[in-house]
């Protein structure tokens, strides 16, 4: 039992370390469609802080995170800030049911990526994964999972990134 726990711990910690490998690098570009039918191109948000969030309707921490993201965005939407929420459900209907039931009035673009083309660009290893991209298009922070302590981290990191000058 102890060996199993140690093995799990090593795999988990290695995953967290690998998730940060992109920190400090240029965010991989992508083009996708929002669920509202709008074209979303990451490069169009150059000059803004982007919170790129990967989620799925079956993911319990994602369900906890989503209401916070909506509130967080509403509190900061007048700033140079955008949230792009990338859903990776296998079935688009599951995503629509979740959004329509809980967040019909979402305030930021939601992208459906059922083919899962965007996650490999960001070396996704767990759900949810949240990536902060600065005004210059550089990945600055990567978070895996979600709990109440993340709320404070997100607020502090956004504040730092918003006050940095674009190069």
C-alpha cells in the first residue's frame, strides 16, 4: 500500500512539474469557433491578459471553477483581460446541457474542442488546467485543478499581469 502511494505521489508531482514546462514560453496559437459561432484566434488577444481555461462537464473541479470564472471575469472585464474557456467533452450536447442549465448568461467565449486539438499544444495533463498568458503572449502561470485557494492566486496573478507593460 505504501509503495502504491509513493508511486502515485511521484506520478502526480512529475505531472505538476511537466505542466509548468511551458511557463515563460510563447503561448501556442490556435484558431477555433466559439459556441456562439464566432471565430476565436488567440493572436487577436495580443495586448490583453488571457486566462485560457480547459474544462469538461464531467469534471467536478471544473464545475466548481466555472461559477468563479464568470464572477472573476465580471469583476475584471473592463481591464485588458479575457477568459477563453476550452471545453473538451466528447459530446457537444453534454457541454451545451451544462452551460445552458448553469451558465446560460456566460460572459466570455466558450470554445468546443471535441477533437481535442488545442490541449496537446498546452501539454494538458489534468482537468481543469488554467493558463495565464501575459500581454506579450507569454505563458506566465499554469494551474492544474481547482479549489478555493486558487481564487486568491488567480486574483493576485491577474493583478500583476495587468500592471505589466506590453513590450
